[in-house]
C-alpha cells in the first residue's frame, strides 16, 4: 500500500480530502448479479484498456480537486477490488482487504 498515513473518515458529509482506490489490474466481469449476467449475455466484451483509462481519469479528477489518493495493492483473487469501499475495512493504521 502506498501513501498511507493519518487519514480516515470523520464525517459523512464533510469535504473529501482522501480517497482509497485500487487500480483495475485484476478487474473483470463475473456473472454474480442480474446486471453482470445480462451484460455478459449481451455479447459485450470487457475492455481492460478502457477500464484503465477510465480509472486514470477518475484519479486525475480527484487529484485536480486536491484529494489525496491512497491505493490498495491489487489482489488477483479479488477482481472487484476496484470497489474499494466494499473491499476493505479501515483500521487506525491502514485498510485491511477483505
């Protein structure tokens, strides 16, 4: 993990100062919900390059707004780890991956 220090959540409505992200290195579509199954059945194909470009744009927008970006180490066993809010628990020291 990089860029971790003293940061965390102290408000549900305050100014966003820090965000926890995970690069989409291992992201892929899985048939885990009605939406993802319908997407897979539609014949559309996942484009890793497009996902990486979209993630880079998201990071750019955060950084332009002065938000500090913190990163989880991508885990090949967690393809949906890009949804960092749902993939980890924050401790006083660092996020713990699920």
